[in-house]
């Protein structure tokens, strides 16, 4: 046996025997039977306070520390007075005087008190003054728990409150839960306001070194896992502008499923109104997984370029095959500069929404416009077919030059199915994954969260997504695949290989292939048609190499064989899916194998696995023992002393272990100053003057519009104004002149014309004066003159 374990066992046995002997000698006299009296002796001032406070709780009042005297020689407390909580009168609050506000009086000048003084001979405190009588009503026992001196949050309760806050529980819900756990509101020991104050104090403590210090403390804590990555960008004023981070799980997930990613930004998730960008992907269960996140200062080309460069650095330089974003010119430029080989696709959902916004009149004018536009997005496969359909769309619906449709056509390679079908997209055409995660984030986050709170709650939202994956993984292992054709060998194989979600998609293709017919065009070339779809598909097949290729390109874009390819495989007497047509990313074993982090080391995931295992094993018996020991005062006292002494032994053992195995390391981060990059350690980053603030005057929750959208909006306003002017001219020409009205109101019309001419003359003089002022004034005056010209016109 290990000598250290023998030493610990002996210490515990000795501790237990000592406690038992003390209980037998002194008995267990309840404090409820003891009353204060003169010459009572206490070991310390704290012991005296605890005694008098417990007495006051039983009687029905609260206490305060009134004053204390210390020796000038050694600084030892020589005397202390404890008073009733209603002693004296409240002093005038000068802060409330100007407003005239007043609060209800609670003090009554009560003289009940207990005073203690240090007896130097014995080194203990004696009661030298005690007044029993009160001049006010005492509180009944059902209300005593609300008195300030009887409200106290223990270390265990504080840990529960903090853990509940990090889990998203509100103080009210948390207080109710802990009250039921303690046996009632009067037993929990604190109020809901106390819990709020504790959380507020914790947040203030987290920011006592400033936002930069708090941020570095958080990242340093996370960097206990060596695979954790974070990076900053600083401007020339040494202000942190952009932040990026990715934990070990994100880096590991990207190694498995980083072939297709989506990226989008959202607002209103943090106190600084910074755009939050999240890089998102699909796992093998078609669920959302997070690859990294960023808080940007702005959405400009340099910011996006830094972001994507930093993202690739975190992922060891591995670039995605496809990235899907919304229609943002700065983001598109950043992607083209950093990842020119990556296919950049535009979110078709955003395109549809923009179409409703910019060309809504075409939707209203013709019921066929929607179907024609949708066909250009999703249906046409050949480029000639798409171009002809697009030209027909413009002609049939009389689309004017300069319309939003002409602008979006310039980016056709990024959204039209004709071009998108040439690359692997995992079946995604939009950024709905990012939008969905952003919506989940806003359910968990509030816009007034500081930076550290934001990171904590963001981590909770990410863990929620990971928990969904764990549940899906369990279901896939627990439940057998639902085979609709149980004797089909290919379906059995697919059910064992694919995850349930992917298997359902494959089974749909397999069922559809049952309703297809095949025709041999020539050797190795087949025509496949479906009874529900007359369109003929051309499939190439090679039985020797077990290869097929369909012109629908479902495997090339989705990673799953289509019904046409399955029909040709069956025609070639191939009854199982060839291995080269089973993408690992869609299988149950997608996570087999290890990945490397940004330092080229193996990604460490379960740094706390052993800790959590030991914690989960210790908690249940400890809780059970605590519940059992609480049934009597004797067992409660015994276990309390065991806990106290055991805590000292555990702390000593851990302290010795830390001294023996102490190691130090330096966390490296990259700080970008303009276009130059330098390697710095944490101490350098802490010297940053702060985190650059955004102008938070914009109260809208909508994202900032790009130049494309703003330009389209201006163009639409101009077109609408021209149409309105033409319609007014037509109405004026169509109405016949009313001579009687003219003769009767001729004077009025003449005055109106003269007034108009006078107004125009005044405007010309005003414009001339403004132009002269512009030539002789500075920039600010120029801006004012320009506004004057626009107003005059």
C-alpha cells in the first residue's frame, strides 16, 4: 500500500476519535438554551458576534457592530459593542437632499446591546455590558430570516448562485429552487436581492483590472487547454479592435467537418454593440457545429481580411471547399484575398428577401414572376438554359435598366444553381445555420452584458449545440435504423454505415430508384428516367472500377448517391455501395482519427474528464451523508467538524502536490498593428490601453446595410418619384380646364404664381450666397452651405 495513503487513513481515524471524545465529554448543549449575561467568556470577537446574532435570531431582532477600540501598541481589538439593529436614528443622506426624496424610518433608538472587552490576563473577551430590554416590537419567527444580520450566503450557496447564473437561470428562479432545496424561504438564509448583489459584485470583481485585464484573465483560464486559440488585432492607438477565439472542440470539429462553412454577423449580443461573427458548419447528423467566433470592431475589408487569416491560422491553414455568406461586398473582398481557391456562395434566402424588398412591384404585377425567378435560382442546370431564362424574365416582366435584378446578375456565379452545382456544398444553399445559431444566442444573451458575461453565456450556447449532438449520437447507437425494405442488402449496409439522418436521405433515393427505368445508350453510357419526372438523366458507369457519374451531380454537391446512379449500379449487378461513394463525414465513424491543432500538436479535448469523473463519484454519497447527518444536532456537529478538519488535510495535500509539480508556460498571441504582425506574450497584450468602443447611438436591431443595398434603395426611390411625377402629369392633362373656376379665382392663381416666382428668386439668391460662402469657408461651413443648397432646391 502507498505510504501516503496509510498516513491519510491514520489522520482520518485520529480525527474521528477526537471528535467523538469531545462530544462525549462536553455533551451537545443547544445554543437555544443559552442567554447572554455579564462575564461570559468568548474566544474571539467573531465568536461573540455569532453568539449574540444567534440569540437575536431566536428572540426576533437583528444586530450590528456599533464600534470597536484597538490598541495603539499592537493593533489588537480591545473592546466591541453589538447593538440592536434599531439602535440610534438614521443620519441625513445629503445625496437625497436636492431631490427632496425621503425613505421610511426604521430605527427607534433602541438601547438593547452587548459589549465585550479583552481580558489580557486570559487572552479572551468578556461581556462587560448587557441591556436586555427593547423599545420596539420583536419580529415573529416567520419574518426573522429577512433581517439583515440573519441573511448570509454561504460559500456553497454562492457557488450554486454563480453556477445557476452561468447556466442562464434568473435570480428569481434560482432563489425559488434553493429555497425548496433548503426546506423553505425562511431556511435558505438570503433573499433574492442578496443573490443579485452577489452577482453584481462578482461582475465588478471580474472587471477590477479593466476590460483588457478581465479578457486576458478569461482567455488565460481557457488556455489551460493548450489547443485553445485566441488572437487580437490592435490599432495604432493600442486599442483592441477585433477579437477571435476557438476552443479545442471547435478546432477538432473543423478537422472533421470543415469542408463547408457558413459565416454571418449579428448585432445586439453584447454591451459594446460589436458585430458577432460565428463560423458554422454541419456535422454528420446534419446539426449545427461551431468552428470559431469573432467580435469585430467594424465590417470593413481590413477587418474581414484579418478575421479569415486568423481563422485559417487557428485551423492549421486548412481552407474550406465552400463558404456561404450574405451579400456583403467587404466580406466578399476579404474572402477573395485570403481564400481565392474557396468557392464563395451567396445565401439564396437573403437573395429572396432582397428581391421582395427591391422588386416587390414585379411580384405584385405578375403572379408568374416568383416562379420564373425561383427557377433561375434553383432549377436551370445548363448555363445556356439559365441565360435564356434570365433574359426572358427581364423581357416578359419589363424590367427597367438599373433595376436590382441587373445588379444581382453580376454575381450569378455565386447563387445560380447552374454554377453552384459544380462544387460540394453538403446540400446547403443558405446561411440558415448561422441565422439559427444567432437566434439561439439572442435567446440566451442580453445586449447589456459586459464582455466577460458575453463569453460565459456564449460558451453556454455552444455547449447546448454540443449537447444536441451528444443526444443524436446516443440515439444513433441506441436505435436500429428503420428499414422499409429489410432484405435490400444496400439499405442494410447504408443503415449500418450512415447516421440516421443521412440514412433517411439515402433511403429516399433508394425508394425513388425503384420507380426508374434504364436504357443503354452505348457501352458505359445509360439514360435513366423516372415515372414522375420525364426528364432524362445521363449516367456513366464503369463496372470494372465500380464507378458511376450522373449529370444531376447530387453526389458531387450533397455527398450521397442519387437514384439514377443507384439504378445504374443495380444494372451493373453491384448490390453494395462502393467504398469510394461513402463520404466519411456522413458516417457513424466520422470522428474516428485525431486532428492537429494550430501548433501541430494533437488536439486535447478532455482536460477535465478525470476531474468530472471524480467529482460525479464524490457528490452523490456526500449529499446523501449530509442529508442523513442533518437529522439530529449530534450528527450535524460531528459531520461539520469532520468536514472542517478534512478540508485542512485536502488543502495541505493539494498544496504539496502543486509545489512538487509546478510548471510555468507562456501563452503566445498575435497582435496585428496595421499591416504588420508581431508575436507577443500575454504581458504585452495586457499593456493595451483598452478595447476600442463603438458608437452605440444606433438603436436599431437591424444590421448595417451594405453599399449595394443602399444604392438599390436610392435607385428605387428615384424610380418611384419619376413614376409619381409622370402619373401626376397624365392626370393633369386628362382633366378639362374649368373656365368658371379660372375666372372666379384668377386673382388667386396670379398671386400663387407670383408667390412661386418670388420663392424661386429667393432660393436663387440663397443658393448664390451659400456658394460664395462655400468658397470662402472651411469644411464645416461647407457642409452647412451644402445643406442650405439642398434645402433651397
